C-alpha cells in the first residue's frame, strides 16, 4: 500500500522538533480529519531556509509527507520553497494511496503558513503566497502536550 520511501520517512522522520526563535511558524489543521501540523522555519538574511522542523498530531502519511517536505525546503530560497507543493512531495515519496492524498496537504499548508508568518514579521510580500485559511494561532490548540 505504501512505497518504501513513505515507510522510510514514517519510520525515521527527518527534522522532527522545534526551532527556538524561528523566523516563521505555521500551524494548520486538516479539515478532513482534524489532524494538526506545525512547521518552524529558520530563514537567513538572504531569504534562504537554513533549517526547518515539524511537529504533527497526525497520521503516518502526514508524518512521512512532512518529513519529506522539510527535507525538500531545507537549503532552498523562499521562491523555491513555494514550489514544494503537496504534489511535489508525493512525487518525491513515490506516491501515496488516493485516500491519503489529503494528508499531504498539511505539510504544504503549514509551510505556507510559516512563510506567511515570516513575511508578516518582516513586512514583506512573497509572490504567490496568500493568507493561510486554516492557520491556528497560539493558544487555540486543544492540548499542546498531545503533540
Ligand atoms: Fe489526518 Fe492523515 S488522516 S493527516
């Protein structure tokens, strides 16, 4: 059912954790299943993503897609990171079962929400980026400890 790459990223997820004083943080919820994803970005003065970490209260496909997404945006410019769509992440993982495609949206949306946070903090506009619909702000989550 799952590709070897999906199983690898599920069993050994990369970049799990938090970044203190992150340049941008995005937290999103999946409307379909209620799962939650948070992404932290560390962006340098040249708008290169130095580091990226994630935490999720989500399913295995959400873990695998987030792990791959963080790997794909690390070291990239903001512009390049905008091209890391859920489709690109799924391709990099050799696909997901159709019923799990919605899970891959969490990572893309969380990256966009984190970039939006960064843009707002720095008073800049990122081409092609629109305000995240499902951004969850601090204090709105149910139980932080459940992550
Ligand atoms: Fe919720 Fe996969 S079932 S993210």
